[in-house]
């Protein structure tokens, strides 16, 4: 080597060392590349230089051309550049080595015509092998000269020097890009999830974000309609379709495509992303739309949007802006983005359904309240009329043997007001007369008209509570608020009863079962909800004067009291009730007061069993009419009703005896165990049981059908019409039994009682007033 050559080599190395020192002081990876490019352009006498680095997604990433730094990195697949030998084999390439079909990409990217090119790999060495991390590309030697072997040596020498600085910064840059993409996806997700309340707005936002993430020129989004097996364009060419206002030029008619056609149909059917580099050469592409509009579709990225059950939509992106076509990185971004799209679309659709259901429910409530709205004249009438004393309505108003079924409907409203006043509720809780009148009238209107569970049942249950309060001295056992909750719960405990029991609601999969079956006590929860609905109706809140704490407490008590009318709950606490009665009631015990409230509610609910026989047989007739009506419904639905509900099979007397033995008599014995004055109720129930035993004997002898027995129960004869002559037929025997005084305990012989009472109870749990 000559002295001149040695000196030139030394100067070149000094320049490289100075460059490395300068690069060490630079933190910006873009500016580092600019410095290296500038050095190479001067050292090799070329018009430009650039670096392309391999990303984690196996794509080439570049951002700097010569001394120009772009705002955003660009990406391209290796096979589009023709630089595969550099990355696969670590070879240096010149213009003659490149695939001529790949030159257009380079010339388009560099915005010039290439006369010479030199590409050298860069990367660390391991065990003597180069691990390629990127390629340095220099192009167009000045004066049109070719790039020769000496240029290859000098480029490789430069890369050996600067790689110690470039490669660590490259790793940091790739990590930054990865974090930037993650942050961008997080921002996109947050943006999407903030729009779940508006599906159309969400779809527009989805496509806007998709275009931004992939640098696409246009976008369209189709949702799959499974009923019609069509793809419906909700966003087409960046514009919302299906406008409510046809005059809005920004919105277009809804577009529908059969799921079996086109690129979108293929993606919807296969569930796989389709990346089309050249749209016009693809067999599934329909260019008629381009011909009609003048738009030219160059490339397409179409990806599915899925939920847990499969494809719910398809997004189609057209024309990559910053590259010749969509890259594999764009595919990865799209597929990741699609996951969040699927989640957000499903939740937006669910939100819409819930919102629609909410508004429908509001309309239903408005309709219900419209039909339930009480006449203002009626409210004014019952507000202005003097509330009568209870005994002015009937002399026996405060007696257990009396039933409000003897009154007219208007008299029952007055009876309700009279009981509120006589119990001291109006004065104690400062209830407005108009509010109370509207509340009671709405309660009455809230009851449907099944045979048994109607307004008359509710008011008689409330009447038994009233009589118990007066005769059994409730204030010595319960607080004022607890007594108030009992009485109001009695009035509302069967609101909107449909004449069918909980088992029927669950078996028929009714709307009520869908709402409440997971919690149990389907009908009882509905009755409480309806009670709350009336209380929340303007002008009906009789608890408006209560403090916040009192208000919450009374509502909790009403809920628990109404739920207690489910006999399943009564059976679950029966042993606790018996223990409380045996050991003695303690008012200071919270658990005892809770148990007592439930006991009273059940006793009130079943109080028809404590009435004189004429009333008992009358209510039995109503009850079985309702039972048989449910049985008929079950038959119509293709189910076989249980015996109690079947008008062809029901053994009415035996079922009544079983019910009294298993529920009625034990219940009122516990009741009398706590309230000694209630012993009269036990005696009356036992007398009624003896009556059923006699009927059972005649029923079995005469082999009567349940319908025939109901006809006798419907007979309106009174006791005076029954003769003392011997009965010549079974029907006369039954008629005689139905309308005479109940037999005494001595007349109901022990063997007979044991013979029937000893039978195992069947179906009693279905008696749920």
C-alpha cells in the first residue's frame, strides 16, 4: 500500500471514529440515521441512502430517506423490495442482482429513477455468522457512474463502525414502536368503549380507527344478519348508511349483500382475513362499482369481526396510502383490532336491546298506569266522604268470624280507609286523605279478577290483620312501624295475581319466571314489585312523612312480609315458630319479631280457613275454580296437571283435609300458642275439618266428580232450607252436609279423624293464596 493510500485510509477511519462519537451523543434514532446517511452520501458520492430494519412482525420498517425524517414509519414486506437475499443469506446486492419486477417499489418509494444501487446487510455477529437486522441501501452514484467493489468495501467498513451505535438504538426503536402500537390500541379501545350507547356512532368510529391504524384510503363495515343470511353495510366508503333523514347527503341507502358473494362474503363464510395485493386480478373482486364511480381500488384488506359464537361482521379496507399494499403487520393490527370491535359491537347491540326493552317497559308501565289510573272523581269522593267507624259498616267488623266478602266493592274501599284510621295510621304517620284514597283505589285496581286471588281476597286478608291487631293486642308484641308494614303488605300481597301459582310460572317460562325464578318466590316478588310501583306513583306515597331510615325499614319489612306468603318459606321456618311458641315470645329479640311477622302474614293469608262453614265452602268453591282454570291451561299447553288442578281427578275433600292437617291446624295452634285469644281460631278450623271429613265419606260413597261437588258448593241454599228428613240420595246427603252447622268435636269421631288425618298429605303445598 502506498503512503498516500495509507494516509487516505487513516483519514477515512478518523472520520468514521468522529462519526461514531457524534452518534453516541445523539438520542434520536431518526437523526442518527440522518448523520449516517449524510456521511455515506459524501463518502460514496451517492445521491441518497436509507436503512430498512426488520421488525418483530418480520416486516421491513423505514422512516428516513437521505436527510429527510418522516412523521411516521413505513412498512413493507420483504418480498416486495427484492431484498430477500440480504436478509436470508447476508449477501450484498447491486442493481443487476435485483428482480426487475421489484424495482418499481424502490423507484416509487425513493421518487426517482435508479441508475445504481448497493444494498448491504447490517447486524451483530454470532459464532462468525451475521445476524441480519437490517439493510443499508445507497443509490445513484453521481455523474451516472456505477457502484463498484470499492464502494462495497467502504459501505461495509462504515457499517462495521456504526453498527455498535445503530443496533442498540434499533432495539430501543422497535420496542418504542411496539409500545406505541399498544398505546394506540389502548386509546382505540377506550374510544370505542366510550361509544357503546350509540351503535351507529360506534361503527363510524370503528372504521375511522381502522383507517388510521392501517393507513387505508377507504373503509366499509358490514354486519351479518343471520335471519336473512345477508351482510348489511352499516358504514360504506367511510359514510354511515341507512339514514333516518333521506335528505341528508352524508348518509346513503342501506346496502345488502348475500353472504355467499364477493370478498366480504368469502371472509364472512370462512372467518379468515383476506389481504389482496392487486384487487383487479382477484377473482372475487367486482369492479362494476369502480367503473360506475370512477374510483380505482388497488388493494384490499378484509377481516372478520367475531364474538364467541362466530362471525358477526366484516370490515373491508381499501387502498393502503403509505405503501403499495397492506402488509402482514396491517393484518396483525386488523385481527387484534377486530377482537375489540367484536366486544364493543356485541355490547353496543346488547345496550341497544336493553335500552329498547327499558323504553318498552316504560311504555308498558305508562300504559298500565293509564289503565290503572283511578278516576279523579272517585278520589275526590273518598277523600271528602267521612270515614265511617268500623262498626258502622257492620256490627261484627271487629270479629274473627266476620268476612268483608259480605260488603259491596265501594264498602270495601270505605272499610280499608276505616281500618287505616282505626289503627291510628292516618294520624300517627300523617297520611294525606287524598293520598290514602288514591293508594287504596289503585291497590284495588291493581288486582286482576281470577276466581279467588282478587281484591276481595286482599281486603279480607287485611281485615284479619286488623282484627288480630285489635283482639290480640299487637302493640304489645310489635313496633308501630312493624304493624304498619303488616297491614300494607296484606293489602298488596297478591297484587296482579294471574290465577296461577309459582310452579306454573316456572314451567311455562313466563316473563315473571325470567325475572324472578333465580331468586325463588316468583309471584311473591312480583306482588312486592307491583306494590312498590303503586307506592312510587305520583300522589300515592302514603309513607312520605317517614324519615329516610323509617322509609327504608318499612319497605324492607313489606318485602319480607309479602315473601312470607310463599308457603315454601313458611315450611322452612315452621320448626323455629314451634320452638318460639314453646319457649315464649321475646319482644326484645329481633329474630322473634321477624318470625312473628312471618307467622302473622301466613295466618292472615290463610284466614278464610278460620271462618264459619258457609264462608269456608264458598271460598273453597272459588279456590278450586281457579285451580281448575290453571289445570285447563296446563292441558292446553300439553302438560298433565297435578290432581289438585285437574277438574276430572281432584279429590276436593281429601285435599282440604290434608291441607288443614299439614298447614292450617299446625299454623293456628302456633298462633294461639303466642296469642292465647286466638284459641277460637283453632277450634273453628278443627270444626271445618270435621265438616270436610263428613263430606269426604259421602263423596267416596257417591263417586261424585269434582265438577259435581263444585256445583253443590255453588248452591246458594242456606241452613234453613235443609230438612230434617233422611237423605234419599248421595247428592241430598252432601247438600245436607254442606248447608248445616258444622258438627261438634264429639260428632267428629276420633276413628274418623284418624282415618283421614292419618293419610299422607299430597299436593297441599300448591295451596298458595
